[in-house]
C-alpha cells in the first residue's frame, strides 16, 4: 500500500501504527512498504532479500495476506500477520492468505467478526486469532471548528454537505448508496479518495455528516475518525460500527434504507453546526492503545519462541 501522487492516503493506518509502536520503550521498528500489484510483490521480495538477508529480526509483521509472502524473505524469530478484510474477500487473495496464515506465529484480524471469517478461511477454529486493529490517531483527528475547516479547504462557509468517507472507486464502500441518500436529502455529496492524510480531518470537520454505508468493513476506521472529531456519522452495522456507535445520540448505525437514513441525514444538514459527543467513544480504539496490543502480542510470541 505504498502511497503515490494519486493516492497519498494509501496505507496511512499502518504508518500510524508504526509511529505509535516506535514510541514504546524497547521497540525499534523498520517499515518496508510495497506498491500495489503482483509485480510489486515479486520485486519487493527480491529487495527485502537483498537488503535484509544479513539481518535477523525478532518479529516480522505483515499487514494483508499477500504482503506476508514477500515478508518470508526476511529472517526472523517470529512471523506475524494482520488481515484487514480485502485479503479474504476475493477468491484468489483468500486462497493465498489461507496458505500463508498457517506459517504465522501470530495471526490477527482487525475485528472479531473478521477474525471469525479468517478462522473459517483457514479451516481451523481452534487456532488463536488475535484482534489487533491499527486504531485512530486522536492527535490528527480532533474537533476543529467547522468555519476553520471550511476556510482551510476553501469551501463555502454556509453551504451544507455530506462526506462519503472513502474512495468512490472501491465498490464495497457503496458510493452508490451515499449518492442516492444525498439526492433524497437534497444535499451536496463530497468524497474522499486521493486526499492527503493531513487534510482528511479538515474534510471531516467541514462536513455536516459523514456517510459510511459500506457493504462490508474489516474494521471501520472512518467511523472512528468521525467520532474523534465529534462529527455526526451514519453507518451500516459492519465491522466495529455497531459497537462504536451504540448509544451515541445523533449517530445512526442501521441497515441502509432511504426511508430511515434520509431524515437522519437531513437533521444534520439543516443544522448550521451539528456535533455529537463522539470522541469519548473513539478513545478506546486509539492508535496508542492498539499499538500496545500489538507489542504485547509480539512479546508473548517471543516468549513462546524461547
């Protein structure tokens, strides 16, 4: 998920976790990023073998099943893998993830439901699958005044809009649902995708509501980012959405239906400065807390390895 000019946001959640892990005393982390595509995986394996063949790490931790294959080129005491959802959603990547998962000392998913899917994929419900999300960066995602956010982005200070918090080109995120909802609520819809990570908090705070009508989610980071900014969010009950949004006044977590989602969105687009009390609900999923979980998993695996 190496970022490029077209997609500077790609892989930011992993970089956030690496940054937090690096702050934990006694842990030194090196990050190797691979560009998308099979050719990049092959070239990445060659590069890793060339650069790291004389090193011996305590842990090599791959994110996404395909990435675990080139990671085999690095000598290590413990191998770890975190799956994020797309790696077991597609038949081809699911098969490759199933094969590599059996070689991992630490096997993890970013949510409990995804962990259950991973157990089914590898055909071993006795295998311990940890829940190790990347978490939300609460320093970057914080409440910013809507006026300040819109000024920063050069937006109309008065015109309401809803934000589709994903790249529209990803079909599982269901941009079609967000577009139908915006039309029903008669409000402008803006989208993320190709937005630099540093600007995403401004887009969230500038919006009247964040829409996450996904067909599936491995975790649900976009919902947590909206909560961390105290911005209203409407989401389908996939990933951690139901857990994170339960009991949050002004938020909606329900199967997508225009009849129920349209008035929920309109309530926020008719408010000049809508806010919800969401940050407290995002804090248990913070990047530092999630990094501590990963560090604990590494230490436990190293103790078992002897």
